[in-house]
C-alpha cells in the first residue's frame, strides 16, 4: 500500500469552523455550556465525517454477485447503502491526533473528573454492573436499559493513575486518549438523544468538564494553519 500525504486546513471543515466561530466570536458568554457543547459536537462530527471519507470510510453501495442491491422505500426502488460505523469514523480521525494532543487530553484536569465519576441512572450512582465490573465515565443512555447492566464509556482507572505516576508509554497514551474521545462522543449523543429518566443525558457538571476537552480536539483541526496527515492508495471520494 503506497503512502502519500495530505494537508487539511481549517476551510475544509466549513461547518466545524462556522460552529466554532459562533461560540468564540463574542457569543460564548451568552451561551450555556450545553449549547456550547452541542456546537463543538457538531463541529467534531463534521471533522470525523470529512476525515473518514478521505480515508475511504464513506457510504458504500451494496452489491450481490455484482448486481446492485435494491430496497423499496415508500414505493420507490432505491439502492441499499452501507453507512460507516461510528467506530470507523472515530478511529479514522484518531490516526491524526498528535502525541502532544493525546498527552494534553490525558493530563487535562477535566479528565480526572471522569476517571473518578460514578455514572448516574434514575437518581442512583452506579458503582459496578452485574458482572462486578467497576464503572466510571458516563453512561451511553441510548443503549442502557437498566442499572444492573449498563452500557458506558469508561476510562481505565488503573492505567490512568499509572500514567500520572510516570508510566507514560505511547501505548498507554493511545488507549487513554481513545477512551476520552469515545467518552466525548457519547456525551454528545446523550445530549441529542437523551430522555428525562436518565441523569447522564443532562448532567451540567458532565458537560462543563467535557467541554474543555472537546474544544482541544476540535481546535487542533480547525485552528491549525495546516495539518499534514498520511493517506493511502485506497480509493476515496473527494469532499
């Protein structure tokens, strides 16, 4: 597989840049943290989709034995399409996190809040699940049905404190930064799709601690004068 290079600039993330500008140009003092978070989460989605598409993780037409697969949509015949998974998009954008960004996220004061935080469900703090696994971070409320078997976005407690105590390997930084990235994405989904019965959908304390971390991620792309990232020879549509 032949490697080449590509430079992303802020103007290539037009939606992301617009949302950041909305928050930062004199209006942030008028916006609640949840409003700011939603703007940055939309920005982050724009960056993820753009980068993932460039890396060949865009929509794909489904075929069977060389023939286009079709489905009925309200009486119209339309092609079946496979959309990229969230994990594919997150992994694509994570490839271009610099070592400095990863370390900044891990060492950020707000990360400790999530490492030590117990998720909440229907007014109850959850410490372990039915299999005895220790909980922290935030619930994925779109996938959590009950308190005994939650789905959550964790940050490895032992690995985090080992990292703080000097065991700062690149593998540890990668794993922790990926966990932080997944957690930030989950918080955005919770805000969009959360119901009133689940605490982690509207916990203002969660949003206030997540916002500085999400800003670091978005600003590393939008405010950078030019970011050179590796691409491959795999076919990809231009955006």
